[in-house]
């Protein structure tokens, strides 16, 4: 049986979102503050943008395939720079992903989804938008969330980023 679009995207996003939630919980418990300006480099978008992008390129990407258009943020407003807002946004994205069915995802194949930013328009077949644009962006921004906290001295390892793998039992 070939791998479905759903299987190629949704479970991995949910796994990494779980890792991001774990990192946020550890950072909050450690008392790491200054979230509004937290970045890895001066010319980088702040932590709130990274959280928004994780949600936007997961659940927001699915919503974009439904409408045929993705705008930066993926339909998620910029969260307040606090743990409660970050956690709520990621939990909302995870809950939205949990409702997506394999049948719906397979129905997107062959459709059109465009990334639109101002006058810039990047047209994709929906499956290519998801797998060659949103998935790499999702992974990038999730790793930046991890990296920002690691850079602030939070003792994290790869398993914190990975979340809970889907092992055969």
C-alpha cells in the first residue's frame, strides 16, 4: 500500500508539535523569560513568529489546501509573547490536525494551493505545497524554537525536539 499524504504529513507534525510543547513546558519551569525578543541572531524573527509558523505550516497548511491559498501566518494571528499563548496556539494546531482525515487529505492531491505574500504568488500542486514548502518550513521553525531555548541555556537534547516517536509495539 502506498503512503498516503495524511500519513506523510499529519502524524509527524503532531509528533514535533508535542516536542515543541515539551520544550515550552521545560523552559517555563526553568523560568526562562524575555520571550518577546528571544532569537538566535539579531536579524532573526522572534520566538512568537517561530511558534506562529509552526502552527501555520502544520494546521494552517491543511486549511490553505482547503481554500487554495496560504498567506504568511497560515491563518494564525501572532501570539502574545508568553508561555500560555504559545502553548495554546500549538495545542490548537494539534487539535486541528487531529480532525483531518486520510480521505480529506487524499482529496487534496492534484489540487492547487498558492503561497501568497503581497504581490508575490507561488503556485503549487497541493501535495507539493504541503511536502516541499510547508513541511520544510514547519521543521525549520520548530527547530528554531528548540534552538532559541537551547541558546538560552535550557538543557535540551534531540529527544526533546523529536517528541514521542511512533514505534511498533
